[in-house]
C-alpha cells in the first residue's frame, strides 16, 4: 500500500510539473545598532558610567520600531526592587528615510543626535537610564531529496520537503540618560530548525522569526535584571 501511494505521488509530480522553491533566505535585522552603540557619548575618555543603584527608572527603545515589545516592558517591570518604572520610546532605524531620496544609513552625527534625543525624551518621562536594543533574525530553507512529494497535500503531510533553519542575534546597551554613557552591554542568540512543506515555508518562517524576536527580547530583559541584581549584591 505504501509503495502504491509513493508511486501515485511521483506520477502526480510528473503530471503537474511540480516545482519547489530553492533556499528562501529572509531576514529581519536592526542594522543601525552598531552605529548607535559606537557613537555613544563617552566623555572623551571612553569612560564607563557608574553602576546603577537599585530601583532604576528605565526607558526602553527598540531600533527601528515605534515602541518596544509589550512583553519586554512587562518582564522588566516584574521586579520593582530592581526596576522601579519602565516606559517605551521610539527610535528610528535604517528604514527611516531622512533625505527623501531613499533608504540610507545614518551618518555618525545623526546617530549621536538621535541618542541624545532619546535620552532627553527618557528624562522628560522620568527615566534615569535608557536600554537601546536591536536584533537580527535570519531564516532559510534547506530542501531534502524528497521535496518532490510536496506537490500534493497528502505528500507534504507525509514527507515535508524542506527544513527551516533560523539564526538570531540580539544586543542591547544600558546607557545613562543624563550623559549618554554606556553602563552595561548585553547579548543574546538563538538557533532552531523545523520541518516544513515548501509551499508553507514562507508563512512558517515568518512566524518563527516573530517568535525568535520575542525570545531574544526576553533573554535581554533577563540578562539586564541579572546584571542589576549582581550590581546590588556585589562589592561596593
């Protein structure tokens, strides 16, 4: 019976001219993060800001987004002994068209100006520190030798013809709002794979990228809370 089903699927592929897509690299990325971080004010001496005390008042800005994830704000506010208050702020990214001539990366002067602007806005909102973060999540599909069976619903259900590969990285900087100097630098990464029929790959990959971005934001939040807790309990 199984042999007959396989034969039917092969014939169906030959008759319908089954065509499966190749690798589908798709990427969500905050390419401006290095520019923002490398242009942080450092008092002319690359000095690091003093470690924060307990119960900081925090503003969070995700590069290229009008506001950070609500779940991230909630996780940071979950321990009021470490973070007394949290607000979300906008921060433009590479997709912002500043000149009217197309997408451009900000020159150093723009990065510095925007960091100062977001710090001023944070202070106006009652925050002492700003967490700036961005992520890069990439997916691609690798087909196996049985991808021809994706031509039919039955074949795709029995033998998914592709595997989605995902790789994500995220980074964040906690900066002192009055001075713009860095306090902590944080990193997170994730990898995962999932089998998929080729005709469902785009939708499933998009869903995986959203989930990975949420996970990376959560890991950055947890890393910041650990840093704050270590600072509170460490040597003075």
